[in-house]
C-alpha cells in the first residue's frame, strides 16, 4: 500500500512538473503579421498565468492599439485559444517549439497568422512629460448639457497670475483618450505640456464613451463630437484662471474638421489651429486613402475600374434614411460589394472569402459615424471663419494628403475673406507630425519622436502672437 501511494505521489509530481514546464512554453510575448488587403498588420499577444489560469493582453501596433484586454485565454495539449469578444476576435493556434501556427478570425473573416516568440519591448518615448511639472494639473469634468453626458478631462494651468490664454485639444477619429494615445505615443500630453510651459492653459479630454467620459462612442458622429468640444469651450469660460476672450482650439485630423464647426458658431473664440485638418469632403478623403492603399496592389487601370464602384457605394450608403437601410438598399449594397471584391487583387481575394468580406465591410461603412463623415464638407464651415487660423500638415502624411487638403483649406478661407491665416507644410513629417521616412502608419510606433520640436515651437509662437 505504501509503495502504491509513493508511486502515485511520484507520478503526480512528475505530471505536475511536466505540465508546469509545458505551460511555461506558452508564457511570454508572441508576435505575427496579418496580411489584410495588401497591407501587413502586426499582432502581439502577451500571455501570462496566475493560479493555473491563463490571461493575455493584445497589441495591434500598426493600428496604434496597445494593452487590449482579452476575454478568454486557454492553452491545452499544445492548442492555444484567445478570444476578444468586444472586437469579434478569435485566435486558435498550435504550438511548435517557438512558433504558433494558426488562424486569426475577426468578424467572421479568417486570416492565417503565425506567431513567433519575441522579447517584450518597452517603447522609448523621450518627449513624454515627467513629474514634477512647473505648472498645476487639475482633473476636471464638464457637461454636454444637450445630451446630459459628463466628459472627463485634464486642465493644465500655468502658475502665477490669472487670465491665462487657453486652448482646447480636439482629437482625431477613433476612440481617443485625452492624450490621443496612439502607437505608444501621447501627442496631446506632449503638446499640452509644451504649451503650458509657454504660459498657455490647456484642456484635453476623453472622447465620449472613452476612458472616464460618459456617453456612447460608437453611436456618435462628427457633429456629436463637435458639441462635446463646444461644451469644453463653455466650461473654460467659467474658470476664473482663464481669460474668456483668449480661448482657442487645436484640432488634429478629424479634430481639424471639428474645430471649424465649433468656431463657425462661436464668434468669441480667439483662434483655431488645424493639424492635418480636412480641406476636401469626407468621401474624397476616404477615396484618397483607398487609392494610397491600392497603390501597393493594383495597377492604375485597376484603380480606375474600382473608383466608380466605391463612389457609388459611398454615395448610396450616405443617403440611407434608416440606420441599417431598407431591404432593397441592403441587397443593392451587397451586389456592389460583391462587384468590388471581384475587382480586388488576387492576393487580397486569397486572404478572405467573398461573403466574409461583404459582411465585415458592410458593418464598417453603415456605422453612424462613417455615413455622416462621408457627407462632411469642411468648406461649409471654413468659409464662415474670420478668426485667425493656422493650418499645418506634414508632406509625408499618408492619411490626410497635405497638398489637396491645405489647398482646400486656403481656398475656403479666401472665400471667407479671412485676412489672418497661415498655411504651412513640413517636409518629412507624417500624420502625427513625426520626422519620418515613409509616412506609412506602420512606421508611427517605430519612431521615438512624438511630435517634431519645430511644430511645437511654431504652434506656441503663433498662439502667443494671437493672444498678446
């Protein structure tokens, strides 16, 4: 009996040792590249274990997303499964030494994804501010009274006398926090720190439904975000530390559309800075982005064939009166997307089945934000502006092409008979105003610089000229 007991204990210990060693093989950081419509998206999983339970975080560096919590992580008999429910992501793979071979599925669209063990790298961001700060930092809230939602923000105030000039930072598209965190960078924090050190108070806030702010992000449109920015302006005017006659806006990307929307109906705003703002309508911008992406996979003739299909799709969808469209409209959209898929490059068709492509693309383009954005014409608001405007863009910007958009902004301001505007482009700077080589999105996270010092200096100098 004792011998049997010893044997069982010995066997149990051996099994636990093997299981422990085996589980250790999956713990760590795993990285791979998804090939999606001719572009590569980096995916990273950080896998840990505690109390015999696995957990993981997901990064999508190419899209600027880090530390995404996963819903479920399991590893058994060499099989790894990771689920991210709110993003519709499911990964299943098999471990072979330091490689996991499997399939990444999102929204019903499966893509092969091989993960390789790698070292977890901490991003180097030398411009990120570090305490102690030579100014006051206050966590505040303000309310969009129209929709009765409270937004959370940070207000940085120069020390000393009252009646400071102030700016409100308005983020670009996407569920951005108050720092506009992207690819491990915090550009709005860097900008706020720099300006506050120059004697300019700065308010930056979490978008509705993001971070600590109330509201529904995924149901909101650009017009809704403009109302939130206006609420921030109304709040600042109540602060005794702020000179209400010297408040301006700085909008980046979509924020560069929102700023003119707000300024067009608030004559008491002092100035507006448009960083990679739009000078063309929403549909034209989206088409420009498509053309840039297709440059890698399609010939000029193939792009010319696809362009009218895309224009027809966006024109029809933007005019739907119902959120999901009528049955006839949905069927027509399905036919158009089927035609679009048939004209994509063979390597893209090989990555995803047609039905999965139609399903996923439909979900993206019928969202309230996207349909509203397609119809936006920034000139409608720019043509009403008489306040000083600084419009800047990087010449390496692959998301908001600098020439057509800056030209569009200038045309609109001339039509407004605006006598006080400055237009400037910067060689080698990308959409985030980093010094870059290619300007491609995948390069953002690899660059240590968050914002070009020249841009920071130019913005601060220009604002001080407006409020002196």
